[in-house]
C-alpha cells in the first residue's frame, strides 16, 4: 500500500482511541496506575472487614460499641460515639478541602492549591491525633490489647452479666476507665474473681480476644494509609509552592492523583466506622 493510501485511510477513518501511543481511557498513565493501586487496596480492606464480620457474628457475645467508645478527652464518660464522630467529621471535611484543591489546580491557581491542601493536611493530622488518643485510652486506661479484651461480659446498660460475691455482684454497674473488670496482681493484670452462693470461687471472663486484635490491626492499617497520605500531601504541597507543577500546564495532575488516594482513604473509613462503631 502506498504512502498516499495510508494517509487517505487515516484521514477518512480518523485515529482511534486504541492507536499506538494513545490513551484508551482518556486518562494519563499516572492516573491509571493510581486507580489500579486503589482497586487492589480496596480488595485488601474488603478482605479484612469481611473477616471481622465473619468472626463478629460467629461469637455468642461481642462488645457493645456504645459502651466501648463512650469516653472522650478531659474526663468525659457516657457519651457514646461522640469522639469518634468528631474524628470522622475531620476526615470527611478534609476530603471536601481536597476537592477544592483539585479544582484550584484545574484553574492553574497555585496559591489556591497550596491553601486548600494545607487545610487537608490539618484535617488528616487532626484525625491521626484523635486516633492516637483513642488507642492510648483503650490500651492504658481500659487495658485492652491484642490478647486481652476487657469488654464483652456486660450488657448495654452497664451491668455485669454474672457474679455474686465479694468483688462483683450480679447487677453491679461500672464506669468506663475504672478498670472495672481488671485488678493488678504481682505486676500483671487479671480478671476480677468472685464467689458464687455455693462458695465456689470463679473468675470473671474477659470478652472475645479477637476484638482487640482486629480493632488494632484494621484501624491501624487504615491509620497507616492516612499517615502516608499526609506525608505525600506535604511533599506535593511543597512542590506546588515551589512552582514545580506550574511549568507543566497540565492542571496540576499530581494534585488530582493524590486527591484520588485521599478520597479512597475517606471512603474506607466510612466502612470501618460502620463495622466497628455501629454494628
């Protein structure tokens, strides 16, 4: 076929989206790779949350979220899910500021991108600070760990399910943060003991061990994603401020790519919040 015929065919039929060196999905290579990464990461989180659900509903008893997560900083007690709601609000608002940063990037407004990305970083750092306090409270105050779960042996009203004797009596109530199920003996924490009406000494049982392990692993895995996102946001914001992306005239595509990652982190938290704090 002559060169004239090839040129005629090209003009007549036009270049297709799947021609060589073209982008079949009208997206850059970097955006496609980000979507592939987020898809694989979504499968990972889905596996963790499905495993949690399977274990959760196979157990006869499970901690009541309204009781486990009822404490707040500065000594607040009996406020179910107030603190974690504030955490979630920070992360969701940071997603909104990220949207504004991407919009300013499309408008090639460098100062606007820096401003909204800075607010996004503040929101992400605030979320991490709240999560650090929650972990510290559960570990140091409530003595929860990956192998010890002091929750789960009570009903929602805060009464013990069992016990009739010296340390615990049936119907006794307790307050979060008072180590209500734990006493210290020889430097180790152990469940409280009580005696039945027949004089038999028994030991108050802890809740399912898997609760603490799953909580720290899954929320920690998500927290690692948030921490990584904040680190990348800081780096990209500094690059924006230096004018590195301004020269490319591509609508600050790098900001859009980190925005995709940040929205994914926010979306995953919605499911983590549902599974751990509402079910």
